[in-house]
DNA sequence: AGGAATGTTTACCACTTGGTAAGTGAATCG
DNA sequence: CGATTCACTTACCAAGTGGTAAACATTCCT
């Protein structure tokens, strides 16, 4: 039994390293997503983590490298969230309904995640390209879904890419809405948002969709 | 005819001062709205204006004071934009349609304006409170409009304040959408946005509004 | 004209920023 | 056990930050 575990604590150092990096990434994603990349210094981050900023720079060579790592993580988590949404049961509008509900739920549960996506779209440069590259699996999957639905006449025919961008930015809008509600002092719930959104949609639908 | 104008250039100094301050506010609104408050230094701002940062600090005692002034200006411009939207012709849904179109047009013409509003909602603290205070004329006017429309049965009855917050955040969402489109390399036009939004709305409407 | 007020610049400062170099204590390995 | 690697800290630095003080040029007032 001694041969199986080579050291008293199985991979204790490597595990601790991975745990530390995960903690840093988590706090960084949260801070960057809610306060903005430039508004958060490495010292701030380190203070939140109870370590020194040099500990962060030990794991990533620069703040920018940390940002890239956070982008990777955010993209991964987005993929997981959306992947869950896209594998919902049902078909046609009932499936669409589940997906939309689920995405709104993400916007409420993880505002920092979507806020971060918005943040890097502002930083621009490589960052936005990186995201679209990392999200490729999701993009192709969503595109396939849209095209299938169009083929079967359940969605009006249009460019799937544009439709995806619209849906994507609508999610960002929902995230913004959550932030605005909190700023105004209303703690948003899924129910309240859905109710208000229903009002809003009938409002907008009549204005934009109706001839 | 000499008595009318007391100096060769009518109020030339005061006018130039006002013009300078207006230029600073304009560039600051643009930069803060697109890059974020913390991402823009006074030196950056001054460089864009072709002056020194101390010239800015002569007109406002601190960067924060400048931000407050920019907030005032943004609120004023928002009021003007929305005021124009609210004084659209027509009644009922046709009027709503005009308003929504006009607001989307603002989101496309002035992304920095709505981006800035989002920015200060992130900065939080007094800023968001200030905005709601400065927007009071617009809020009460919009509320009156909503209530009138509800009284006459043209909008389903609900809390006007909540409806306004929803409409407000929808505008922010539209601004985000414009940013995302530009990041993806698509220069948004009113037509393309309306077309895609129509698709999106029928998409969401069926999912969220339909029983 | 001459002095005062005004708008702006140059010079400067304390502090924070991201980042580097060297040192330290514990885990790992021979 | 002793040497080494590893995760991290202390000490430090150059550049940039918001902000102040004083010098300077222009416009205004009398």
C-alpha cells in the first residue's frame, strides 16, 4: 500500500499550486468583471486573496498574462453554461424557451461573467479575437442549432451568425439590466425579471415586430 | 453701433473659456464612455485635446470633479435625446414604435453616451444617485407618459418605474449590441439592427411572452 | 499706458502602478 | 540526511498617476 502513494500527501505541492491559481483566477474574474480590468490593481487583487502581488506574478508573468488566463477561464465557464443551456430537453419553441430562461438565469447568477465578456470587448485588440476563438465550439454548435431550426421552419430564415450575435448581446443586456436593478436598489429575482421582461417584450414586440 | 459691442470680440475671453470647457467635457465624455473612467488619465485626455493636464485641473479641481461635470453633461444630453423621443408625433403603439426607433438610433449615434451611463453605474457610490437625480425630469415625464398610456388601455398595467428601468436597460443592451457588432467587424446601421432585432424579438417573444 | 484678472504652461511632488531581484522556509528527491 | 526545487515574501525600481506651486502670457479694466 505504500507503493501506491509515493508521498505522505498525494501531490500536495502541485495540488496547492493548482488550488492557488484557481483561487486567483476566480477572484480576478470577479473583480475584472465587476470593476473593470484597469480599475483593479494587482495589489488590490492580492489583498483580496491575502497574498502579495508578487505571488500572482510568480504564476503569471504579467497582469496581461493573467488577463489572458482569466479570459480562458471565462470562455470555458461560458461554454459550460451555454452548453448546459443548449442540451436542454424539448424541441421548437419550448426548447427555445428553456434556453432563454437558462441564459437569463446565467445573467443573474453570474453577472461578473458576462460583465467580464463586455469588459474585454472594450479592451479590444487581441482579447476580443481570443474570445471568439475560444468560443468557437459554442458558436458552431449554436449555428448548427439555428440552421436546423430554420430548415424545419421553426425560426424565420436569416444569417445564423447575426442571430447569434443578437442573442449574445441580449444576454449582455440582461446582465446590464441586473446591474442596473441592483444599482437602483432592487434585488433581481428570476421571477421579477421574467415578469418585467414579459411586459417589456410585449412593449417592444408591438413596436418593432408588428407591421 | 459701437456702443452695442463693448469689446472688439464680444465676450471673447469668457466665450473661449466656455468653448474650452465644452471641448474638454466632450472629449472626456467620449473617452470615459468608451474606455472607462479609470482607463483614461488626465494626461491622455489633455493629449487628445492638445493641452496640458493642468489646464484641465484649472477648470475642475480634481478628476472626480470633472467626472461629476461629465455626468451632468451626459444626463443633460440624455434628457435632450429622450425628450426628443418623447415628443414624437402619434399615439398608442405607433408612438411607441417611433420612440423605440429613436432610442435605438441614439444607441447607434451616441454609443459613448450610453456606455458612459453604464460606466458610472459601475463606479457606483454617489454617481448613480446623482444620475437618477439629474434624470428626474425625464423620469417623471416618462412615468407620466406610461401612466397615461395605461389609463387609456394602450399599455398593460404595471409599475411605471419598473417599466422605465426595463426600457432603460434595454437601451444599454442596444448600446452593448452596437459595441459587440463593431468588435466582430460589422458596422451597425439602423436598418441592420432593426432587422436583426425584429428576428430576435420574435425569437424571444415566442419564448417569453407566449403562454 | 499700467496693473489686475485670467487661462495656460513648466516644474515639481507624493503616491500608486506593473514588474524585477534577491532572499526565505517548506516540500521534494537523491 | 543534505541538496535542490518550489511557492512565496521582502526589498526595490522606473514609469505613470492625480494634484500643487509658481512662472508666464494674454485679455480686461481704468
